[in-house]
C-alpha cells in the first residue's frame, strides 16, 4: 500500500472544500510533498477552468530522476530505428 506522499505524487484525485471566506485548505500531505510552509506565497495561474498552483522550489521536492538507480535498465538508451526509421546512408 502506498503512503500518503506517494498517493499525492501518483496523481490521486482529492476534493478540497472552500470555506465561507473563499479559502481552500491544502491537505498536509500536499503541503509536505511540495515543501509548502506556513506563510509561504504560492503563485497561481488560471488556465481555462484549471487553477495551476506553483509553489516556490523546495529542497524537500525530489527531482524526476530521484531513485534512478532502481530503474534497472527500464529506460531505453537509444530509440534507434523504432523511433526514427531506417537510415538512408
């Protein structure tokens, strides 16, 4: 079973409640995962009907390559002919 941080990272959908003042509380696992601390300012952008939140970068965030040593040759090194087709030379 995944822990809460893994559930947040995996794209699990959550429902957030808006209070009478229009405030939305981010769940603790979101804040922890993103490294959001009290009184941090978060940039927000409205794109169509999607609200994008862009917190400042945090040293708590893992990079996309974190854990790479466990990929065990699952990432192709050379796409070769499968992607680009046969060479003409």
